[in-house]
């Protein structure tokens, strides 16, 4: 058999480049015992390459296409059309015609065939290319099949396929097409089966869509399908659709759409027995591949035929467990306002830093809360700590209601937060000096680290970092440090609860939290306003900064009038805040000190929108509003029965809030400060690994876990380039890094769930919509006030182009977004809670804010006029 054609059973798992994604899967399927796959063969990519090899028109057009970007839609359409026409008219080389004819004569030229495209960039983990190339059904006769082979080749250049390749970074000249020629099955019914529920992610549920005739009616959306769900060989759900039309094969070739007899329209497409049989076939295929599958099937003469199976790429991976017990996982990213994937080295550092029982999946961190759900005290504690987020609280209540985690006998020794008469706010002196001492101790420790790490290299450096992480943990989890911000948080909760009960005043602590002293993150936003003040008098510097393209701009600044002052101001800001960046809990993320040009648009925006001294004016205004609110509340309280005592108690709580709530942001600042010191030293070590030829570039170390990096540093000093063992180790390291980079691309496309089970099921809570306007988007009210304005939907801080008074709508914010908060007048995020970064800073700046608004960045369009109700927790689109 030539390399031009291969029968399904001749295909090998390493031949993607020859048979494409669809061919690869069909080849595998045909080898599974007991699975029926219609017979056929594959015209390999070699046939396509021979057809285009000497076609000068094709190559000239392809060259023109490579010059375009995905935005050039009109030119793409024009050139793609010409390429398609060229391929449709191309002569099929004689040897290709002979190879196809020989295979057809073996299978029977009189049969009808399906002619399917199978591209080399198709059904890949990070780019599915689903539906990009064409399929033709019920094609009869050699000449017709050859013409449809050309049509398949041409479909490589449909507008959507071309644009998709551009958007996913695939070169048009590097993607080839094979063509599957497969005997037609004429089914009574067909459809799609997912061996994991695509809606919930549950790996225990098989989901089947079924309709009459050929599957194209379902795929094209011509008809609604029946839907069946199976769990553990039992049908748990049936949805029977009204099926008015179906697509059938015509005897002379091609297909036609026919109406379904009224008696059949509302009947079940598959019998219960057939549903269960199909489910078992799905489980068999899934077991063969070792992962959930998206399967195309058809039913003909009481036999199920499988015509395609590919991995389900949209499922979020399940954290690994060492047992078969039920587990429940809570997303750390939703608590830390960082739902993007974290690279392996970043995961390692976070896992080394935290004492919590963490698991990883999809490049994200999760906490396994099953042990806490197993006791009544643990459940109560979870509701106390996580219950402020209705989406998480609702999910936990669903899990408890289902009895998914069985209760152990009560343990009376377990303490539950909030139970008993202990006032947690009385456990610490209300003395601001405590905060200053904590900060000074942390700063002194970081300075000592900077001095000591300078002399370390090689394996000693990694040993030293491991040891110093213990110091980081000691500072982060210092009981006094925790007591400080917990006292402030509990005081805020007490104030909100009692002011509402006594005075009917909602969320009073929001105003009382404005302009508190010592909040390192909110001070950062104001400090960038001060940088703008330094630069504002120098038009030459401002003009230069408007054209900054790279991170070396500071070196050129000093040549300009006012440039030295500007440089000193920016450098002073970076000295204090340069370790920050978007997604800063991931040590591998690029910091502002490494990429200072990130700050330039923010500085220019501050110069444009604000007058001098805006930072002090804004801080004083917030302080005055907080003081006015305090005086108002205390005066109103004194008018109540037992008012003096209520006012005295409230004053103590307000002082706790004012003195301590600012410290809430400091421990994270200390952590990322330390991380940046580690990172700088590790990158120096990575530079040595690059010079030794162990890795290609310094950032490759980000794709190794800490222990792997430790081992590479210890063993792969390539003193002897001829050493075979070291060369093999280097090759293995590079392969691991390459594989992890591909995995990271996959993870970037996934959205982590707030709560998931070890079955892979994503459990969702809901907001209470009782008092909300009909069209409102519900969320969590975290900073009081109602504001209207223009929505600015921004997914990356680097893309921010805000006008003063805009309302920021984004997926999540972390401290690096704070400089934007000085320009906005309201905040909407998809992720967040009462004490996450965006909420804390919004309250301090006096910005109405609603967080946890699901799909806000999709449901709200950039530029729309919206209303944000930060008191009741909802967002309305007003136009």
C-alpha cells in the first residue's frame, strides 16, 4: 500500500501529519474490539501536497494571504475565494487518481461514500478547528468522489478556516489536508454522545442527543434533538423534542430534507434499551482513550456505528485524589481574584507558602473541603467563612442537601467561628502602633533576605529559598497579624449588622472605610497620581512618553527637559511598588519593574484627567466623608434607648475599622515583595542554564515545578558537552517544558469553576432575585452607592483606556489594577467577595461596586450606559 492511501486499520497513532485529526481518531476507533466503524480509507496529506506542489497560482495567492491579518476580512475573502477556485480546478496527479481508484475497487466502486476533510490542525487540545472543513455525504462514483476530494482541499481555505488559523497562530502553508473516504451508512437515527455531561462537567453522566435520519440535521441546527442522560447504566433524564424534519440520503446520490410523519414527530427517537446500549458503547470508547469523549454515532438496522470520536476539550480537569472517596473542591482563584492559569513554578511557590490542603487542576489551585463537610462544626465554619458569596454558599447547600459527603459523628472539641460569647474584636488592643510594628518587622526581614540571597547560586540558592519560605510563612500566618485584620473585618460586619438593625442604615462600614491610613494598595493608586504631578510641568517628557514602545524608555528620559525628575519619580514608585503586576500571586508573571512601560498609559491618563495635588485632595475628601458618617451615626444612636452605650460600642468598632482595615492588604504585599526577590535570583540561575544549553530561554524555568528545577540545577551543569547521560537529561527537560507550554495554552481557554466535585460536576449557587428589577444582573454588593455611567469592558489592564467617570467592567481585579480606580466611578467584576481586593479598594475610594456578576464582560457591551447599585447588589443596562 502506498503512502498516498491508508486503510483505517493501517493508520498509526503517530501519523497526524499524514492523516489529520479526524483520520487519526477513525484509525484508533476501528481497532477497538466490538465497536462498529464504517469501512473506508484515507487519501493522505501527500496527495494534497502533490496536487499543490507545482501550482504557481496557488503559491502566489498563498503568499498574498500570509501578508494579511485577521482584521483584513475583505481581502481575506477575496484571496481565499481565488485559492478555493484554484484548488477546485487543479489537476489531480495521475498517481493520486490511481491510488484512489485502486482503493475504491477493493471496497466497491458502486457503493455510496462519505467524503470527509481531515486537517493536520484539527481536534487538537488547544485548537479544535471543529467544523472548519467540509464533509460531503452519499457520493457515488469515482469521478464524483475525485471532484469532492478537490472540494475538501478547497475547504481548507474557507474564510472562517483562514481567520481561525490566523487567530490561533497556525501558518496556512503548514496545515495540510487528508480526505477520508468512508462507506455510507443509511441510518434510521443518528446524533452525538458526550461521555461527560457538557453542561455540568459530571464524568458520571452520559449525555446523548438523537434525531431521525443523518446527523447533519442536528449539527446544522435544522431540528431540535431528543436529549437523554444516563448515570450508572440508568436513564435519569429524557427530553423528547418535536422533530419535524430529517435529512436522508437519496438513491442517486446526495441528500434531501424530508418532513417527518406527524405520528413520529413527538415519539422517542431511541428506545430505552437502545439508549442504555449506546451509553455502554460510549463508556467503552472512553475507557479505551482514557478520557471523556465527544462521539458521533448512527443507528442502522439495529446496529450502532461510530463515525467519529474526539476528546471533549471544554471540560475543566478534576484535581487528582489518592482515593475513590467523594471530594469537594473550592477555587482559590476566586478568593484571590486571579482565575487565570498559573505556570508550574508559580503553583509550586503558592503550594510551598500555604498550609491549606491544596490541589491543582487546569493550572489552578483548589482547596479540598470534604474533611470539613464531614462534620457539623466544619460545615458551620465553612458557611461562616464562605457564606458571604451566595454562589458558593448555594453550591455548598446543594452538596449538603444531596448528602454527597457523609457526616461523621459530631466532635464536640471542634471550635466553630462565631459560636459562643467570645468577642473576637476584644482579643487585640485597639492600638495603631501594632500595625506599624508588623510592617517594620516584615520590611526588615525582606531587607535581610535581599542581602543574604546575593551570595547564593546553584543548588545552594534553591535550598536557601526553601528555607526562607519558612520565614515568609511565619510572617504571613503570624497570629498577631491575622488578629489585626480579622478584628477589622469582624468590626465591619458588626457595624453593618447593628447599624441596619438600630438605624435602618445599610452597609455603613463602606463609608467608614474610606481613606483609612496604612492601606499599601490604595496608597499605590494615589502615589501614581503624585508621579503624574511631577511630570505634568514638562511637555517634552509627556510627548516622549506618548510614543514609548519598549521598557528601556527610562534611559532616554534623562536627555529631556524634566527627564531626570520624571525618571526619579517613576523609579521611586517602582522601588516601592515595582514587584506588583496583574496576577501577582503567580511568581512567574512579569512585574512592573520588569515591564515599566505598563505604567506609562496610566501616568498619562492621570496627567490628562486630574489637576495637581489630586491624591491628597481625594484622600482628605474620603477621610472627611468617613468622619461625617461617624459623627452622624453616633448622634443618631444617642437618640435611641440605651443610646449612650450603643454609641460607645459603635465608636470602639469604628476605631477598629479605621485603625486596622488598611492592614488587610499588607500581608499580600509582603508576600509578593519576597516572591520578586526569589524570582530575580532564579532568573540569574536560569541565565546560567541557558548558557549551559540546558534550556532555550530563561522563562523556560517557569514551566518546571520547584523540585524539578532544583534537580535540573543540581544535575545539569553541562561541563562535558560530550556526556551522553547529561545530553539525554537536557533533552528530557526540554520535552517536559515543551509539553507544559502546550498544556498551558489549553488551560488558558478554560474557566475555572467556583465549586466542583470529584465527579467533575460544577455546582452553581444562585442569587436571590426577589427584590431586583426584572432585567438586572445580580451580584454581590460590596461597596455602597448607586452610580450611572459608561461601561468600559476591559479584560487586560494593559488595554485600559479610561476616561474619568467610566465604570470599569472586568473579569477580576487584583492590586495591580488599583491605579485605574482613581479614574473610575464604579466597578463591576465577574469574580470577587466582600473582602477581596477590588471590594476593599472600592470601599476605601468610595466607589459603588458589585462583584460576582456572572459573565458580566459578555453581557455588558463596551460603551453601554449602565447603572451599578452597590447597595443592593445588581447592575442594569440602561440603553
